[in-house]
C-alpha cells in the first residue's frame, strides 16, 4: 500500500510540474525575430536602405509602432495578419507585398500554427531609429 501511495505521489508531482511548465510556456508569447541582411548608403543624400528579414513564430505579435521610413515588403513564407490604423486589417500570405508609409501606426502578428517570414526594405534617414512604439 505504501509503495502504491508513493508511486501515486511521484506521478502526481511529475504531472503537476509538467503542467506548470506548459502553462508558463503558453503565457509567454514567442518573440518576433529581426535580422538586418543588408544596410547600404543610397545616392540620395542622407538616406540609407536597410533590408530586414522578419520571422514570426506561431502566436507572435509585434507591438503597435511606427517607422520614420518608407517600408516596402513581401511575405516569403506563412501567413501574417496586418493591422494599420485607419485601414481594414489584411491577411498577407506568401507572395503578397505591402507598403508602410512613414509614421503609419501598425503591427503584424502570426495567428497560425506555422512560422511566417517577411522581408522589408526601409528607406530611412541615416541615424534615425527604425522603429518607435506607438502611443
């Protein structure tokens, strides 16, 4: 009887620990990953072009933000939900392109179960930050 009770307690402890770990994993949203793949001075004085690869793990979302740049982009993998202030929400899939105007409040998220990836080319004034959280 004592062996059965000890075994039951051990199994309960292991299951509880696994459940707490799974709950913590669910509460922490995965982060959007950004990687600068090209940064080049332009022939336009004071401007540079920056190409960024953005990876959206399942369940990830950006904070609402703006750019002091014109952004030209395209989705290469998966599906991205795009929100832009004053515009209808869009669902972008592989092969779709997008444009973000300077100062436009927006965010993107991945509501699917597969990773999504996009590339954006920023035409930005040198020395300016690429992104600023929206108020």
